[in-house]
């Protein structure tokens, strides 16, 4: 995972450490400068909340880290799962009261005055998943906490991605976008941005532009993409707005570029796959990179990419500020 601090202009690279026996299976923090200069300490700091944990999302603003982590409780009779939200030194644990239920955090969006996180929570009984979204202030104090029931829709019972557009918070529960009021958390409406038959179901990723929400979603062996806006409705998903691979794509990230362009990163057929997409969701170019692409960042006209270097060994790579391919 890679993120950029807009205040200090530093990058932070977080990756799982499977080799160091002291910190095994924890994500370590490796800072570096925009030119790729390594400023990592000899003994880097790490993200850790327990034995079975992993980093879900990371943002750094003015040297303050905001992190969303998943944690499985191996000490319980039933190994329940829950979220940890770190806002600087403050920690918020998001957990259903029943021990046998699962709470899964999937995405985080940090704005100037608040943090938005999303995922799923089981409610009442196992396998009764609902989309869950929480807004906190920058110190992790809960401002609103909402559950959304997918019953009666074709949507999955989880929010896989969150963005903020104006006064609206938009969650991905494909085939739907689920809209909430930014200030109160009140449910507003749902939209189907792809309008495909059968419906497009999968864990989508969203990124918000000035007036459009760009999305990408994997279903089977196909990566679909498009955009939606309040004024234009939805475009994409079908027609030429997809790429099909011999193997199902795994992992997904979406970032905005310049001049309305945006980038999609995924992994398929044993290689990282990079898609450059135009303003109207037209596919401009594709390229491959190493064994995988797991995260993207776009800063000052340059694209940074991280992933796995080789499928046969535990080596990761980060390319910093590469010219647009």
C-alpha cells in the first residue's frame, strides 16, 4: 500500500513483513521522498493490533496517519472479526456485541474535517450481512453510524468502497451505489450505474472527480468500469467498457490522473494490469507490470505503483513518480 502526505510531500509505503521473525505478518511503515529516496529507518515502525490482522487502508496528512485495519480474534470460542480505525494516536474498535458475528472494514476516505469508513456487519444472526458506514471526526469520535439492509435488491450485503461528492456520501454495494447525507448519515437513494442484465455484482472501487464518480468492478473473469454523476446518470459497464482475462482478476484500485483521466490497477493472468481510462470511461491504453499491482497513487502528474515483484518469492516493489505509461 502506498500513500502521499500532501503537507510534508513524503510518501509512505506499507507492506507485509513475512521474513522478519520479530514482526512477522505485520505491515511495516517505510517512508520515502517523491524522487524515490529511501528514508526508512533501520527498524521501521509497524501496524499491529493482534496476531491475525492486516492493513486495509491508509492515509497520511501532515504526518498524522489514519489507518483502517481488520482483526480476527483467535482467543474467542468463535473467531469473530472486527475493525480498528486509527486516527493519529486514537483508536476506535468497531465490533458487534455478539461474539459469533463478523465485522469487516473495507475502505476509508479521509476528508478535511472527517473520516468515512465502510464495510459490513452481521446483524442478529450469522450470514445476515448489512452494509455499514461510519463517520468520525479526525480524532475518531463517532458522528454517525448507519446500517443498510440489501434485502429486496440485487446488492451484496457490504459496502466495498466510499467516496464523498458534495453533500453526499456514496457507497459501493454493486450493482448499486447507495447514497447518504454527508451531515446526518440519512439514507437518500440508490442508483445502478452500470444497468446491466444480469446485474453487475462484485466488490467495486470508487474514486470521485469534480462531478463524477468513477468506478471499477470485477465479476468473474471480467473487469468492468464506468462513471456516474447526479446530472448524467451512469455510463459504462457494458459495451466496450470492460476487459476480460483468462483468469479472474484479483485486487483492485482506482485513482484519478490528470485532465479527467483515471487509472485502474489489478492482477490477472499472473501479471499486474494497468488500465488508463479517459474522461468518458473510454479505454486509452493497457500495460502489464511484474507479478501484481496492489495499489496506485497519482501525485503531481506522476503515477506511483506497488505490488509483488515475482510470484515465486516474497519480494515487493514500489515505482515512485513514474511518467505516465
